[in-house]
């Protein structure tokens, strides 16, 4: 058996956030210091919740969410949504975001 070392810990969120240009995306930091990024066309969304996403009494499941990525679908193809915990390494989120951005194009 070979032992492995695994990347752990939240890391630096700017590795993710710095991938978004002001020309193509809007950035909002709310009063909880949560970051919301959306594409100018409104079809892409990234939410960063450093202390977990807030939820009401019926939404306790969202409190561990640190990252949410969603792309709205079209009339013919459904979109997708994925979420990651607050301790998911930012490098992993950055790689996912880089792949999503690489597969998009301007119309």
C-alpha cells in the first residue's frame, strides 16, 4: 500500500475569483462578505460563501456550502449546478472554473 498526501484546506479564494474579467462578468460582495459573480448574459453564476451559505430553519443543508457554480440551460439543453463545501481547496474550484470558462464562447 502506498500512502498519499492529499490537498486539504480552503486555500486562497482569489485563485478562483481572479479568473473573471470585469469585461465579461459582474462582481458583487454582499454585507456578509459573500462573493457573487455572474456573466453579463446572466447564464453563469459563481457564489463564494467563506462562512457557509446562510439558510433558514428549513434549509440547514446549505450551511456547509462554500462554493456554488451554476450555468443556466437553454430551451433544448438543461443547465447544471454544482456545490462544494467550505473546506474544498480553492485550487480544485479554480480548475473546475477554468474548464467551464474554456468551454464557453462569445456569441
